[in-house]
């Protein structure tokens, strides 16, 4: 019986060791899974942080681009307005010059018209001679009998 009792004790000891080993193994596996889960979470959070950083940088770049575009557009509009203003000024100058030219032309025409009225008229029936008389070319044909 002693041997049988010893075998039973050995079996029980062996079973107990097996249970302890299985429990330790289970604990080890659980710890390993927990570590792997934490590592995955850490990697995921790191990736999310990097992605968020990239998105933020992208948004900042877009914002800078918008600001630069707005500044460029404002500058371009100001240049266009200045160009239109200069064009209007040139147009006004041209109009003023044309008006002045018209007035001068009108004044000169009126003077000419006034002077033309007071000038003596050529004699009619002058036979093609100034004032009806021969002017320096003498031949028997040109002599006018009066």
C-alpha cells in the first residue's frame, strides 16, 4: 500500500505540477497577448498621431495658399483698377485735345470766313486774266482793246 500511496502522491504531485505549468502557461500567453494588444494600440495611436500631423500640415499649407491667393488677387485687382484709371485719364486727355483742336479749327474757320467776306471778289468776264487784264505776257493775241 505504501507504494500505491506513493504512486498516488506522485500522480497528485505530477497533476499539481501540470496544473501549475498550465496556469503559468496560460498567464504567459495572456501576458503575451496583452503586450501584443498594447503594442498594436501604441502603433495605431502613433499612426493616428502622424496622420493627424500630416493632415494639420496639409491644412496649414492650404490655408497659406489661400492667403497668398487672396493677396495676389487683391494686388491684381488693384493693378487692374489702376490700369483702368490711367486709361480713363488718357481718354480724358485725348478728348480734351480733340475738343481743343475742334475749337481751334472752328476759330480759324470763322476768321477765314470773316476775312473771306471782306476780300475783293475777282472781276467777272476777265477772259481768264487776273482782274480782267493781261499780266506780263504780251502778244498780239493778249492785247485787250478797251
